[in-house]
C-alpha cells in the first residue's frame, strides 16, 4: 500500500501516526509546499515574541520522518490530482503514484478586495512561518502597525509584535473582538486587558481605501501605518480537490471515515468541513486538535482499520498577555453567567445537555466541561449545581467516578 | 501498564498526597524547606464534599486527548506515560481544554504541569501512593 500525503502540518502528522498504528510497512510520501520540517503553525506569534524558536517549534522530533518510514518532498507543490490514474502531479512535472491519498492542504488567508490595497508596499498575511519571518523583517522599533482583523490570528499577531514596535492598531468590522469565540461581555473584558498593553482598537468599521501608508476608514477616521497585516480571515484551501472533481461546500466534504467523494482520497484538517454536534451543522472547524484527530482517523482508515470521526466540536484555548480563555461548543440556549473583575464564566445548556461554555481568567479543569459537551452527557445524570460552581468529578455518579479513578 | 488508582472508600481526605506530590516535585531534599510558607500547587488534587473525598491525578489515558491535541508536540507518550517537555510548551492551555478529568494544570513556572508518576523527579515512584496513610491510592496493573 502506497500512501501519499499532501501537507505537512497537524492533520498530515496525525495521518502518519494513524497509518503506523496499523501498517508499519507501506511507504508514505509527504508532499509539502513549505520547505520546513513539520512545525506548529499556531506558534508563529510566539516566535515573533521570542517565546519559542525554530528548534522548539518543531511539531515532531527531527527523526520523525525517518522513524515512520516517510519520504518527504519539501518545497514541492502538488498542482493536480488524477483520481482515476491515482497520481499526484508536482510542480516539477513529476507524477507521484498512490493507493491512498490524504489531502491536508489547510487554509489560506482571505483578503477581501479593497480600494488601493495594491498600492501598499509593506503588507503581510499571518498564517505560515514564512509569513512570520517576512513580517519580522519589516518590523522596527519605530514601526506603526495596522492589523486588519480582531480575530484569533490578528490578535495573536498583535500580541507577538507588541513589544517590538512603536504602535499597534487593530481594526475590525465587528463591534467586538474575537467574535468567533467570545460573547460581547467576555470580549469587552479581554479587550480592556489587551488595551492595557498599549494596543489600540477601532471596531465596528472597516477600511474604505488605502494609500501606501494610510487607511481611510468607513467611519471617517484614518490610520497611518508603516506595516499592514491582513488578518481578516481564512478560507479552506480546496482547489486541488475541487479541480479533481471532489464535492466541496464551505470546505471539502468528507464522510464519517473522512473520505472525500472520490474513492481512496481522504481529506482532513482546515481544508475540510465537519459536523459540529453542538450546532447540528456542517462547519469548517479549523483548529489544531480536530485537525490532528481527523488526520489520525484518515490514517487508520487508509491503512484498513475502519474508524469513524465523530464528536467534533468547536473549541479554543487562547491567551493574550497572560489572560487565558477557553471556549467550546455553541452559545445558543439557556445561559448561566458569573462575572467578576478578573474572571468570566458562561455555561450554555439546551435540551438537557451542556452545549457550550466561555471561561476567561479562571480556566482550571475546563476539560471536564468540554467532555460534558462532547459526550452529550444528560445533565440529570450529574449534579449540575456542582458543575455550575466549578468543573469537578464529584458532580458525577459514584459509578462513573469508580470507572474513571478506580479502573472499575 | 501500572497506573495510579484511587479507592474513595478509603480516602480520609487528609490531603497528604497533595503535600507529598508538591514536595516530590519541588527538587528540595527537605520537606519543611520545600513546603514551609508555600502555597502548594500539586499535580494530584483532592475533591471533597459531604463526607466524600478522593484524589484525582492524570489517568495516563490510552487515547490521550491532551497528547493528541497538543499544539506544540510538548505532551508526548513514553512507554504509555504522558510526559511534558517544558522547553517546548508555550502554555497555550489546549490540554486544560481537552483533558476530560481536569488533570493538567498551570505550573508555577508559567507553562503546564501534570502527574508523570514521579518518574522524572528524585522519587522515581509515585510519592502520593507511597505516603497515602490508608492505602486509598495505589499504583498497580488493573
């Protein structure tokens, strides 16, 4: 069995580790556009802040490929998939044959059309190691940086560069920061914390037009900058599979075994959409733990061990300047909210199960909440009053505790 | 694989496991020196309410969500034991988000900590087990 993987990040590595649980022999070829050993993409902001380095941000040890029998083609781009001949065409004209293929192409930055944007000489997106290195090259202590987008990527970028530049201004069309993970109350709290670090926000408006170092905003104000970072959003990188004839909606559509509509061709990670059990909808859940698990499930299935990918939920762990927030699920339902100066907690229940939560500040043992969501545990089988107070196992039945802690 | 198991029926709620855990991981040779005046942050934690008590520490799951979800690769398996590479960890807390039992916690050094069965400290075997006065915590194959 010849395995080919396009991509070299979390889903791809999960796939290798999935395959090797079942098949220790079949050759694996990894094709990666980027020239680097597998690295942790979310660490690029930590790299700019000096909190990690090229060595430590490697997602797996140096001998990972060798140990797992992987041939790695770095700096090579897959340009087409022939699903009938079962080959991948590379940018150098070479054709790589496969029996099973994983497409783990991730996402690409989404840059909306904006008047005058092409006239801005110093602009960057912030998704890859090369993006981070290029941005870093352009930063000086005198740089005024404008970041378009107050989402996860834009704000991690802001945190990463805050100490290296003169000023950071974040602009977003949304009225609040981090709209994909926080409600307005939590967002206000986090925004205040980030502002105390000297970051300026202009929310509820967007750029009308650009000149080389100035953005005119729709609310009539303007921002002068030396460096522009475009962090409006990302889109699944689906072109290869689309051109090969696979079914695509928001992202690549896959079945419960993570196979695309094309036989023997699998997809995992940020390029796919998956079924979110908390909202009951197909969504792009572009987050690393899901990418790894989906990749692993692909690997298991590719090697012949039938495995389902289920229980996918949105979830996020992120922090800014020492303030941590953990979130999961969806926020439609009955709310329970506790707020203090330093912490915020929201639990959302619907149809007798926990559907989502937001924790800011005090995040201890949050995974107990995540598990309640993922397992759709009926709340009438636990002491929900205790769970509301804090995540704790004493809220569960004696039988469950005996199984978990006593191995019963 | 040998794991730590707790029998809540035998737990006295004395919290000695927490103190011995903190001591074992302090790097100090003297318990008084290690713990006097210190707000301990042990890797095993006792839950208690209405006469029920039990200690909770890493289950070293066979399907470890913390390891699989770790964004840096800092959490990894060594012969079934879940260990943390503190050099790689950036303290993103994804493991706190994913551990179903609440057994990974922030460490005082800024990243995270978890029970490593005392394999990586001077103890070499679980201090919580060794010092549990009522044998409510055991280290065995089940």
